[in-house]
C-alpha cells in the first residue's frame, strides 16, 4: 500500500535515498553483508533493546541528537562519550542515536561510539528505507532500528522488519495516527513508538499517544516520542499504560544531563519540549 508522506518527511527521505546510493557505490551490499558475517563471531550478542523497556514503571530512552532541522545545533561542542555515560548514570534504560547526516548531523560513527561507551542497548534512529541500512546498523553495534510507517509501504515495512529480526535487531515501529497503527499491528510489530509530533506543522500533542494507547493490544510495548520534558508528563503517560518515553532535546539542552534525567525520572520538572 502506498502512503502519502508530509513534505518534511518526503524531503528527508529523498536525501536519504540519494546518500544511500552514494554509500552503496563506495561499499556494495554484498561487501557489507560479508563484513557483518565475518564479524559475527567477534561481536557480543545484542543487548536486548525491547527487553530493557519491558520493566516495572516507565523507562526512558535517552537520545543523542546533534541538531534538528527546526532548532539547529542543540549542544555546542558536545562530547558524545561524556553525554552517553551521563545518560547511563542518570537512569536511562536505553540509548537512541540519530545517524541521519544531512538534517541531523548524525553518523554511524556516533552510533558505534555510543555502543562502545555504555552497557545500554542502542537504537539506530534514522530514516530506514533499505536493508543496506540494517546491515550498517548491525555492523556499527546497534541493538535496534527505527522503522517509520509513514515512510514505507506495507510490503517494505514487512520485509524490513523481517530482515532486521534476522539480524537480531529489535524493531521500534513508529506511527502517528490510527491508520498507521493498524498497519504496524498488521505486520506484527511488537514495539510501537507513537510520535507526538506532526511533521506537517511541527506541532506536538501528547494526546496522540493517549488516543492510540487504547487500541494497542497487550503484549505490544508502547513508546511515547517527542515533546516530553517533565516528570509530570512521565507519570501521566505511565498511568495511560505507556511503557517507555524517548527524550532527546530536553536532555541534550540540559546543562547537567545526568541530573536532568534523574529529575525527569524522580519527580521534578526538567522543562522544555522537543523539535524535529
């Protein structure tokens, strides 16, 4: 089934495909697959991204994101290693790393570095449209990948989810509305992220998670994404039955990220909301 994508997403997907073709010319898929296979015996087993979120209370996926299209650079002179370790000390259950370069200034090097700096499972957050990106993620040390329903047809979503699982990668399937949720459930998604941000106008509404939560069956974990900056919001989402939240800009902008995360989990306002 074809899907209409908001203009912001369509633009990012176009640049993603162009960059992907460039990378394939440098390193063919078969070569990349061989590298993954050759390193299989040396790599540690995946750390279990979904399992890390399946715990009492509400878990936090702390995100490393260098910039956003709407807010620009989020933290000047950021030290990835220092920040990721601060997230781990602050109580994060998992780490998310933006690896898209053109709009978010991310890279696979950031992902690999984050994996090497902490014991937490790491999510590759990117605009995945091709199995090539899954092998890249596995080689760089990812434990999970993001698949955005609005960016993929149903056959693409099903194929990429299956390919990711074959590589022992957990899959966070992102949705924005009921139609996308039904499509995610239709392919057997076990971990669903509800993005509270509307990419058409950048507006954020936590009601999006609340409205969709009731339609998600037991056994499927739910992650609320975007616009979360206070412990009150965490408690509110926890009461709705949300299993985890993904928090990026609030923590990236915090003067002391470890303390900010502790406050978010412990009952004090961190402040701020997130940008695309």
